[in-house]
C-alpha cells in the first residue's frame, strides 16, 4: 500500500479548521496524481495524525468531509477506502483548461463567429465615444433623496416582485410617456427591463426562430444586429437616406428594427409617408416593428417627433425606451411598451431570465419622475448638451470647414462627420492614429452591413455629451492635425 507523499506544514498558530483543509487538499492532490488506486485502503487516521503531527480529531474530520464529498468510503472499525468510481476523476484531472474542447450551442457558435465590437475599459483623455454622459450631469442629490426614500420604505416581507416592474414605476412611466412623447398606453403594456439590450434579447428569444428574416437599417445599431445574428436570423439591410430607412420595397420578414426619431448613426428622421408604409407592411405580413426611441429627449431647433407607436392601430409596434441617455448608462434601466398580444409572454420570459429588474433602482426612478425632478433634470441637461453641440459645430466649421460634411445635427447626442477627400479605406488608419495621440475617434464603417466600401467616404460618429467645451475644442484641433497628416 502506498503511503501519502504530501507533507502538511503547520504553524504554531494554525487553527484546527485550517489544518483540516490542508489535509483535505493534500489527499485530493494524491488522488489526482494516482498515489492511491481506486478502492484501495488509506492509512489509518491514527497513523496519519502521527506522521503529520496533527491531532487525530483533525484527520478524522478531514476524512469525514472527503467521505461526504464522495472521495472516500468509510465504515466503523475499518480503514477508509478510496471510492471505486474515482478512475474517471483521475483521467479528468489530467485535462487542463487549454486542452479542453468546448462545444457551444448553436447560439453560442453564432455569437462566437460574430465580429467583436471594440470596447475600451478606460476612456481616452479626450474621447468622442457616443453613448457616454458627463458624470457631473448626473442629478446626484435628487437621486440620493429618491434612493433614501426607497430604502426607508421597508416592507414587512422581502420577496420577489412583479416581473413586469414595480406598479408605481410603470404608472410614472405611463404619465411621462404621455407628457413627453405623446404616447398613450396602459400600465399593463409597460415592461421594465435591464436596459435596452435586454429588450432586444427578449424580442429575439420570443419572436424569432433561426432562419427568420429581420429588416434592419443600414447603417444601424451594431448590438441590435448582433443580437439578431446570434438568434440565427437572416438580416435584410435597408439603405438609409435623409428620410430615414427606405420602405418602398421591404421584403417579407418576421421583424423590423428602426430608430425613426433619430436614426443611428445618420441622424435622419423617418418621414411620415415611410412611417405609414412601414406600419402597412407590418400589418400585411403579420410582422412586429421594434422602435428604439433611444434619445428622443434631445431635440435641437425642431419639435419632438411623435413615436411610431402612437400611429400603430394594428398592434405591430414594440416601443423601446431607456434612461441611459438622460440619467446614466450604468443604471441599466429601460422599458418596453408592448402590444396587448405580447404582454403575458414577455412577462413570463422576463421572470424566467432574471425574475425582475432590481426594485431599489425602480423605486428611486419612480420617485424621481413622480416628484418632477426627472423632467427638471431632462430640461437642464437638454440645455447643457445643446451648448456642447453648438460648441462642437462652431469649432468644426472654424477648424475643418469644407473638409467635412456634417449630418444628423437636429437631435440626439452625436453627429456624423463625413471626411471629404478621405476614402473609407483610410478610416481605420485615422482612428488608429487618433488612439496613438490619446484621442478617441470612432469610424462609421463598422455600423454598415458592408463595412468595407471603397466608394464611401471615411466618416466619424462624434459623441459630445461627456465633454466640456474646452475638451471639444482641443479634440477637434487634434483631429485637424491628423487630417493634415493624412492629406485630407
């Protein structure tokens, strides 16, 4: 019979629990190394205690734990045996993480094959990334008051909540959508989700099978595109122009995804005739339309555009809203306004995925809306971001002039700058040089269905909501220098 080869070093201050854990770890290492054959007897607890300089109580407790985990078989009056079925454990122990072959599901394989979306954990000193907000714009005091009020409302029982969301938040959103967006809906139409991305995920799970067709804007929102591809959908990209997505010849499809109030990234607004064509198409084919109203609070010189959902008479439109562009993308709070036919199944799916969105944040947002603080905050940051936008457009005109063509300035928190004289094939070179100069610039090509198109100009999606006027001016000055280096 082989004796253990491991030593159990102990210190004078080591407690009994620590020594017991060392014994367990040592015996497991010996099993993995093949020191003990399956079914063989181990030395007695008395012998091991003497050899290792431990109390017999410590070694006995370690054996009992190993027996409970299925490594040893014990019975009164006999030495412990190694469990007979551990032969498979030994061979599995020889595998390393590098040698394992991982078989993903079809969904996992589709997701793995998609082009990764670049993401940097730390922003550049001057970063024009779209979707980020200035930390100083967050309504810290109002949010803290709302959170404190939510925390102090201690319920008699802590339990899982309604998967659709807190009733008080859904009621607050119902009123806000009518006041702010002219959208009438029932409280039961609203489902609170963990940001817009979970909204996409629920739609793909419930409305798409592999091979179903999805109409998308081209260019368009990349994470939505990847959600549809991971679901196995066949994408039908539709060109976008000054009137939004072209709708005259849409193919039959199961789903359509649009950003009609401020197209991402070109900034156009879906015209009234095209809205009517899209809704008629959906009713004709029994399709659903996901309306992503991601930054509708920001209008510059034009009035608010009513959402597509407000025109829907056939129950075809799923409205998707978020507070990521008004409060913070870190909160992960969004909501769906669903057609009545989809209410129940979406609530059941939400419960299956994560029970419900965290209720503390829901309660705080409800308090913020009900108190009027949310809409006061929106008015304030709308003015502030209007100032940033004006500063950006001014410095672009002064610094770059005719070298750029600017579109999408009427709404939202970003603009699109086409670089005249610089082909799309050099767009990556521009953004790489910018990164080397500690400047965050982001090309538009990755948002197209065909990223590489030599007929297209290079373009930059320029977000400005996280910068002040001085940073904006410094960033465009650096861009000016880079374009001169590239001969644009």
